[in-house]
């Protein structure tokens, strides 16, 4: 089965990923799968599954749909975040229900005759190749579900400064002191 990702339009730049309103909309992602393809695997809507490639595996929740090829699964990229990153709480949806397929994508393509391994990236732009990933989907154990995997120890990030900015979009320097 092929796996592809795309970014939600609102998340193309890091400022979108940190926007509190957008995070409510894009706080978690699902693995979208064709309804007919899931029958052979015994997967129901909202089930948790393991997605396995030749280099790793991740756990995610499934959303069934008609508008995806029966041999393909897809998800939004850039949703899963490490707890503590950007000041996220350990139970933030991005850390518990968001996931990345990055953990399944090799940096190098399989060895070629003669031993050479090409970079798994676009030869012109250098961007990671997201369209050649092949995966196997397996039903997850229901009693172990509820959170994506892998999960990493929360980051210990510096606390945001409590100081107010000296200037904000051309405001006078004393604008904050009058509030």
C-alpha cells in the first residue's frame, strides 16, 4: 500500500502551526483510508492501526473515506508535535493524537547494483520524497490505543518571557504602560 502526506494549507509556515485558533482545527490528524480496502483488514472507522514501513512503525487513528485510492492511505503532515515543544502541554492533542509519517521514511533509497544508495529526495529541490513510501497497515490492540506512537519524552523548553515587547507594530514605547 502507498502512503502519502500533504500539509494543510494553514500549516505551510511555522507561524500557522503556532496559531491557537488553527491548532483547534488542526490539533490531531487521522490516517485516511479507502472504505473498500479496510474490509480485508477488518478495520472500522476510528480504529487505531499500526502503519509499518521497512524502517519503522507508527500508530494512528483511521478515518474511512471514499475519495482515496484503494491502494493508498494519506494524512496531513506537520500536525504531530513533541510534548513541550512550543510550550505544548504533555496532553496537548498535537502530542497525543497527532502523528508524523516521517518516522517511516528512509533518508536513503535501497542499495543499487554496485552498492550506491541515492538520497530519498527530489534531485532538483532537495525536498524529501514523500510519494514513494510503501506501508503495511495492521489493526492495533484496542486496549493499548488512544494515543499515537511513537511518543518521546517531553521537551524541557525555556518558559516564554513575561516581559512585554518594547514596541508592537509601530506603537509608542510607552503604550503598554498606559493599559
